[in-house]
C-alpha cells in the first residue's frame, strides 16, 4: 500500500487515477482547489483536500506525508507559462523523499530524426503553445534532484474509457509508431503500474497500447 496524492483530481485523467489507485488498495489524497466542487470517485481509501498547484502555501500541507505525488493538472489559459510555473511549485512543495509522476503530452516525444513532434514541419500551430508549455515543464524538472517521471500518452484524443487490459509498450522519450487508441483508463493503469514497480527515473516515458496479437 502506497500513500498517493493526485493533483487535478477533478479532471478526466485525475479521476481515473484516483479510482485506479483506490481500486488497487492504495491510500489516495485527491487534491483540488475547492473540495466542495469535487465530483470524482469516493470511498474509504480516498480523502479529498484543498490544494492549489500554483500556491506553495496550500500545496505543501496537501502533499505532506505521501510517498508519491501524481500531477494530472492542465490549463488551456497561457499554457506556455502555466506548466513550467506549476513544475516550479511542485519541485518546491513535494517532499524530497517522495516521487513525482506527471501526465505529459505525446507531442513532446521525439521522432526518429531526433526532433520533437511539435517542432516538426507541418505541425499545427494551434497545438504549439500547449506543447511548448510541457517542454518547458520538462526543463524545470531536469534541473531538480527530485525523483520524477513524466508519462506521455500517444498524441491522440484520449477516450474516457476503462483500460483496455491488453498491455502497453513504452519508450524512453521516443514517439511510438502505432495506430492503437488510448484512453484515460489506460493512462491511469500505466501510472499505477509505474508507481507499484518504479522502473524509470527522471525521464519522459512514452506509452502506447500493445497492438493486438503482438508479443
């Protein structure tokens, strides 16, 4: 059993992560700005508490005493500034002996050419700001001594389904060439697997569903 704090517990990814962690028998602190607005899963293993990822003063007590902090926060408002700012607060607020796991974005993964997908020719301008924010977040993390992991799902629109249960493949920062769909349930399953069997450290981990019939 692990004590886990989930930031952004009201979002699609956060709710799935909270539910999956509790289902596996972990103690979960669901961190949201205002507990009154919380609409995620509930249960004996889930405690809802107030915490703002942009405010060290409220975040520190919210994540105190936990072994893993999972950040599933997001914002479409000025994402270039939002994601590195949040990462800076997390680095300061997360206990030094805790692990930090963040939900990343597939567009920051590298192509075989070594160029990140969002920097490739023809990448849609509309998605560039969000990608730049996540890329800046990574730079903040790389400057810290914290044990961190960023889990990046494929660059597709995630469905709000349960995990497929068909297994998944991973890569160290490289885009996985696959046409398989991916869901928030898949993402939650991967994150909990990595919490329970923490193999990678301080890296951007690409994940994708295993193709049907593959070994």
